C-alpha cells in the first residue's frame, strides 16, 4: 500500500474552502438585500409620517388663519382637508361661525410651533399640533392678543390624501 498523495487532499481542502467562500458570499448577499429592503421600508414609513404631519399642520393652520373679510378662503381650505364627522360638524356650523366672525370683525393668524405623530398605521394616524398666534376682534378692542392652541387631530387616508376626520382641543 502506498501512502495517499498530498494532491487529492489539497483538492479536498480547496473544494471545502471554495464551498465556505460561496456560502459566505450568499449570506452576505442576503444580508445586503435585507438591509436594502429594510431601508426602503423605513423610507416609506418616514414619508408617511411626514405626509401625516403636513396634512394635520395644514388643517390646523387653516382653522387658525381667519380674516372676517375673506371667510370663503378659510371655509374652502378647511373643507379641502376634512372628511367624515369633522367635515360634517364644520359645514353644519359654518353659517353661525360666519355671523360671529363678521360681527366681531375677527382676524387671527398662527404658526405651527410643534407637531408630532402620536399613533399611526397604514390608513390612519393621530397627530398632536401646537399653534401659536394672535387673535384680534371687537372683544379685544381690535388689539392683537397672543393665543396658543393644542389640538389632537385624527387623520385618515382617503384615496391617497390624509384628511382630518376628528379634532379635539387638548391641555
């Protein structure tokens, strides 16, 4: 019997090395794909958060920025960002609001100071919004007075648009 030559053992070692290297490459490719897929999902989620905050903020500003001399703009802007029960309540009370705004010569302006998503899923979210601004009317002697509003807005996705379905004053 002759001892085994080192050549076949080298082939086995090289074969095993190539097999391990191939496994490492496949595992690396899978890890890279998962990382890419996770990044894509994160980007989609971040975009949804941004859309939700923007929609709630726009609706809050529409509610605060009022000028009794141009109430149709306020009405149209709020309605464009509303749906469901909130839209119904807003439109049902509009005529009374118009009378109040005109009688008191109300003018108010505001800016978003903070907005954050409280809860979110694929088709609904709750957003907390803080608006600071001024209001003036006959009750203030037509002098601007500081105002701060804190609202919780429920928004829902309607055909790709985030619309306010409920608004509550908080704190």
